[in-house]
């Protein structure tokens, strides 16, 4: 569920290209960050010894890149991408849908059918597009999708990272967004009845310093990475 639906409808056809242009200062493209987020999530899932998920929901799926990666990471699961941007959902359907991957419009029939059914909800880069007054309601939307034993992974941009601020300034749909800290994200998730069990910071080094990336596993509790993730379970 993207922030300003009109902005994302406008850029749906060239969303990946625009993102890659904005991220060029990091030396990486959008696909790199999507892969690393999903890799992190799969590693956490395995480390927590959770059973294979039956339904994974990608809430705020955009054009579906991460949705496809989630399907690869969790074979056997049904993966549903949901977004408020109708045009973005249309692009995702044309690129990815098939097999165990499907897409729908937020609060449409597919969303309603998934309520209370998801073992895992993946959210990336959505909260900073949601108006601060509406963030508790969005967190409640995450909770409403989860089964009683479900988990959610909420990734977002870290406002304390200057590189993140630079990238957001380069993206037309991020310039007016209001980033929030990991602490604020945890507060909203707790308010919706979720229990944060893990907070980590990701993406410290650009591609030019990629030889230092093995150090990121030791730095991930320092609030300086380009993004953070809050993993939570149903309270």
C-alpha cells in the first residue's frame, strides 16, 4: 500500500528505472536491496525454526519484484502481493503473476479473503509514505492479515542515514515522504497488538566499499544502516 496512490500510478511503468536512477549513488540497483532483504528474512525465519508458511503477503508490493523473490525464498507458499496503486498492481500482474503468485488491490476482494490467514507479512518502504496520523491504522492492517501464530517483517528507510536521505531526495515519489525511526515503527506495531522481537539495521556500505560488507553482520544493531527491519509476532 503505497503512500500517494496517484504518484505511484504515474510512475508504475518506469518505477524500476526511476528507482535504479535514484539508487545509482550507492552503486547498486533496486534488485540488490530487494534480494538482500528477502535473504535476511529467510535467514531469520529459519533461525526462529518456524514452520513453512502457507500464505505470505507482500503488503505494498508495488510492481511485484519482492513478491517474486518471496515466492522463490518460500517455495510451496502461496504469495499474495497487495498495493493501493491499481496501475502498479497491473504492471505486477503482467510481469510476475502465475503459479503460486497472485496480486490484488489493497482492500479489494483478495485482501479481504486474506484477512487472518497470513503466516508472514512482508512490508518494505511503505510506512514513510503513510501520513503520520494514519500509521496506527496501517499497523492495524498488518495485524489484521496475520494468523494468531503469524509474523511480520517491516522494512523502512532509516532517517539517521545521510545516504538514505540523499536517495530519497533523488526519487520523485519520496521527496515529500516523512521517514520514521525504528523506534517509532515499533511503537505503531505494538499499538496494533504486535510484539517486536527483532530490530536490525541493514545496508551500511555502498558498492565501492563492498569488501567491507561482511562487517555489516557485526554492525546491525547500530542505528546507522540505510534501512532497518522490525520483525514482530502477534502479541
